C-alpha cells in the first residue's frame, strides 16, 4: 500500500499562490506527487502525453525496476518463478496474492480442466470467420462473446476462481481453434489427461493423420515463456483493461479491450517485427554491419527491433531467460535457424557499439521470443496470441484489484483543447 510521507510535501507556486502537494511513497521507494486536489485548489491540470510520469493506481501485483533491470511478481523475482513454477502456479499467484499449496493447485487445475471446452454454439462463429482471419481478431471477438454465454460474470459475487479459470482455459482453447481454422484442419479438443501447456501444444499441433507426442522439454519452455509475459506493470494493454474496467464493464469485455491494445506492433506485435527485421537482413545477404549502420543513420528509417525498452534502462531481465530457452528448444528439436545466428551476431555487435550502449539500447524480451516460437512450430501471426495468453492472468488480477480499490474512479483523462475558440454558424446554403 502506498503511504503518504508525512515529513515531505512539494510546493507548487502559481499565480502568486503556494499549493502544497502531498508526497506518496510506495514499497519500492518510488515517490509520487498527489495531485488529486490540484484542479480544485489551483484550477490547473498536469500535461503528460503517454502518461509516462503519471501514476494511475496503486497495485501490489508486479514491480518493474527499470534502473536495476528487475521484474517481481508479488515480490518474487521472475527468474525464480520461471525456473521453479508452472504457468498455472504463477497465474494463481497473481490472482490470489500467494503461491498455491498442493490442494489449492489441484483445485485450480481441476477448474481449468472443467472449463476448457467452449460452448458448442460458439463453433458457429469459427465456421463463419474468413479462412485468413487474423488470430487476434478471432481471439478478441470470441472473448467478448463469452459474456453472452456466461452472463453470470456480471454478478459481483461470482467466485473469482470460476471466472478466472473459465477465461484462462477457454482463451487457450480459442487460440488453438483459431489456428486450426486458419490452416483448414479439424479442431482438437482439450484433454483432461494433459497439463495446461501440454494441452495447448496438443490442440495446436496434433493431427488425425500423424502421430504427435507432446515433448516435455517444449512444455517446460511454453510454461516459461508464458510466465515471462504474465504481468508487467501498467503497460498499454493492462492500462486499457483497467480503463475499461473502471466503467463497470465485466471481465470479458475488459480483457477483450486489452487484447485489442496488445495487437499493435508497438506492444504485443514487437516480436513479430523482430522476425521480419531478421528475415530482411537474411534476404539482403545477412550483413549485420549494414543493418547496424542503417540503424545509426538518423536519415534512415530502419531501426533495430527488439532493442531498447521504455522502462528498462539496463538489460531486460526476461531477455537473458528467453535466450537460454531459445537455445534449449533449438537443441531439442534439432533445428538450425539462420535467423538465430543473425540475431546472436546482431546482439553481440550492437552491445559492443558505443552508440547503443550510450543510449542504453539493450535486447528486450521480444528479441528472442519470436525465434523460440518459430522453433516450436508457431506461425508468425500467432506470436501476439501467445503474448495475450501469457498476459491473461495479469489482466485478470489487475481487473480484480481495480474492483477492490476504494480510491478508483472511472478513467477520465483531461485534454488541452487546440481547436477554434469560436466558430460562426452559417446555414448550409451560405457555406462556401
């Protein structure tokens, strides 16, 4: 919980007046000016495009330390959780605030199995989508339609485990079904015999015409990759979930909005942009030096995708984990992806170049995730879907936290109006 620092206030001097602003401090030592009464006291707003300096809420879910390169989920370093936990355990942690006991994990997993199938009438939706429909379009539309099939989500007293497991499990099924639809193959139903990630891989890649065995190495990699994306503070999609939820919208509608926000290339689509960049370098002869020179040229629009982060001013802690996962997957499947070689050379040369070091442009989590997903067999347009699947428990936890926060109000940013001060009205026959 954020506390007011009693010994400190900031002073704003405006129009000959001095306005005292309380200073708040969180558990990580970050301070913020409490400006909630600023308009009432001084009739002035703050101006912050992109909200980079604006604290919109209090949250106990995740903490991103951009200066030290740390990411914590409920106080646990993400490195510890990826090494020792499954994605289902981390989902429970984010939603409930503590890692589950054996009994709690078994109940949560049982609920995931119970809610894994989608309503038979929803299959009609899949049949009506165009064959080449983007999986993110299908995913967002199907998620918001869940509120029609499960209207009890509107009830304030619905068990959060029921709502959470229904969404966690069905989103996985919808994602796999959307892929099967796009390639014209029959859908594979979820199986109660398989774990969460094993089930997802089986629904994605099993086929009636060939044997498919779920590889435990890939299941572990899938768990780790989803954990790395589970939550990341008040990013674009999470803030969207909270903004929509602040209006009183239900969980499914709020998550649908988050999926749409994630779809953009500046957010969830970044790993796809990395693959396209590496493929472009390969088509041009594989010259990493040329790509770096173009990225440094201010007159050239080309940039190194997957480098730099708005929050991290040092290494993204998730990037090193993904790089290791990527190597393990490559070793397991026995594949050699030339894009991985290009990526590793690009990383090494960029890190050795003072231009990128001075600007603190280090590889982020998106740099290697696309290559890892490629090696596992996922097509490029599924990358953002996988991001959404990983981020889902964070969205659920954030929506739930919003609902329980007594300080929250409906989101309503202000604006600086730049239009005309006065326009003279003329009837339509007098307009030029």
